[in-house]
């Protein structure tokens, strides 16, 4: 009973966090993966969503200007989260909003590093498979 409830709640929260500060893009596929453990019919949606997320992640590091734009965005999210968490008098301020922003920034930076390493290893692999 817990798996279907959690599997249904996680993507719903992910969709909400697509418009609110938070790691919504991570929660939607995570919810699908949870649901796929109990419902085999959901399995067919996991692959395309995961593939699309990986393509988007690799596109975000495909050029130096994109990396230069994304990394400061992650740092700005962390800074905004610290400010929101420390100054609760701000509109929508407080610990919950601040920690959500900090988490989003950390996740963004971690995904950038992961995507960069993955894209670089793919390029190196494709170069080594080319005939000399």
C-alpha cells in the first residue's frame, strides 16, 4: 500500500515543484520509477522520461556559454536560499523556502558536474571508436 501512495505522491509533488522552487524535474521520474516497481505498465514510461532528462542534462553542458550560465544560476539559488532562510520577514521567507532553494541549487550543481562528466566520457568514447 505504501509504494502506490508514495509513487503517486512523489510525481505530484514534482509537478508542483516545477513551478515552485524545488527539484521537480528529479521527482517526476523518481515517482515513475517507484510506481514501476508495483505496476509493470508504468515501466514503459520510465525509459522515455529518463532518456529525455539525460538529453536535457547533456544539452545543458554542451557548450561553455551554457555551463557559464547554469553554474551561476545554481550558486544564485543557494545564495537566495540562505537569504530566505535567514530573513523570515521576506515574503515567502523562512526555513522551508530557504532549504528548498538551497537543495535546488545543490542539485543543479551536482547535475551539471554529472552531466559534464558523462558528456565528456561519451565524446571520448566516440573518438576512440572512430577509425584512424
